[in-house]
C-alpha cells in the first residue's frame, strides 16, 4: 500500500523495528535533556501498543476469511473443516476426526450446537490447529470467521504509517446526546448496507468553525465515531475511527485526532466495517493519527 498522494512507496520497516526505533528516540531525547512532552510520550506508547496489537497472532491481520453461511447451503466451506449449518438462533457444527476440530479444547466427533462468539478471538470455542473459527451473527445472518496466524497479510505487515504528533489536534469538545438513539443504514466494506446505531454528536471547533461527528456510545461509556476527511483516500485510508473517552458529567470530551485509528478492514479485506454515516466527512484534511498500513 502506498502512503502519499503521488503514490510513491512508503519506507518499509517491520513492526519490531518500528517499536525499537521509537524506544531509541525516547532514550536519545532523555539523554539530551530534552524529554518529550507528556502528550507526545503517551501517544508514542499508545502507538507502540497499537502496532503490537495489530501484529499479534490473532489481531486483525490474521483474519483470512469471513464466510456467510447463507452462501453455503450445504454447510461446506472451502478451506474450512467441518459442516456448518444454521438452525435458528444457533449453528450446528458437525465434524469427524480427520477434520481436526476442537471445541472448548476437546476433539469434536459428531455435532455440537453453538452460539455467536462474544469475547476476544483467542477465547473462541472452535479451533482447527492454530486457527480460530469464530461464529459471527449480524442482523440474523451467520458467518464463520477464520483467524489464521499464518495469514499472508500478517507476514507482510511492516507497521502503521502515522502523522507526527501535534498537540494542536487535541481539541476540546462536547458530546450532545440525541433525545432517542438512532439506527441508520450505511454501506459496509463488503458492499452491503447494515444498521449503525448512533447515540449523539461530538461537537468541536477547528479553523474558526464548529464541526460535529455522529457517534455511538460503547458499553463502557466511551464514544465511537466513523469519519472521513478531505484527505481520505489520498493521504490517508478512505475512513478512520475515533474513540474518545467517556464524556464528563457536563458532556465535555477531548477530541484527540492524533489517535485516529485505522479500521480493521484496513488490515484485512474480510472485515465488514461500516462506512462513515452522512455528515461524518470533515471538510479539512486530518494529517495526524494512523494514516495507512505499511507492508514489506
């Protein structure tokens, strides 16, 4: 993937080199008596953690397939062992010894009824060797996701291109909840439209004008917005996520665009990320935060 508007190739460094380089830079600054400001130092730690998480064995790079069961009426999926059949609110998985499938750590010979996986990928119930076979339920449709630590995308990963930290992009804002939550249809990365739940707007000022982003509220109270900007698709990926911490009691929230995130579908084509809803394209470029994936 290229990293600049003219399509020139980005410098390629692997994820470990990127993390080591950041640690060396921090050490040099401390030795020179010029320690980073707190916000920049925290951002570097955040970025190093993001690279480590993305590159982990079952991070987003390991997703090698999302297989909708409606597309496989006989229950057989190329490259995925076992037979997977929808049965209302559950999926029936049938396997024989040669399939090499385990459920909850035990070999499966016969059939088992399964619900959707909810927790982290390594905690999913079904495995086939090193692979985790994760059940997804979305708007009444079932899919099997295949997370494989040997995926080509994971081994091609060389880091995450970011803009330089800039405190000017840490903006005060406020969260204005809707009277009632909304659910709107938006196109997803796989070309299908699905409902996106929204709870209010993040309002902030930039360049002398007021701007807003429609946002959801997560279970822990933090916010989640899907947004694009004037540089999306050229100097950065076509859209990104923003995850501000939970608003204060008066609605105050910090809009730190240095922590704009690449969505999972920037790392693997098999995610079904929602595109920005109407109104969530900022009229100016945001040259900070995560911009693109770097590949070897």
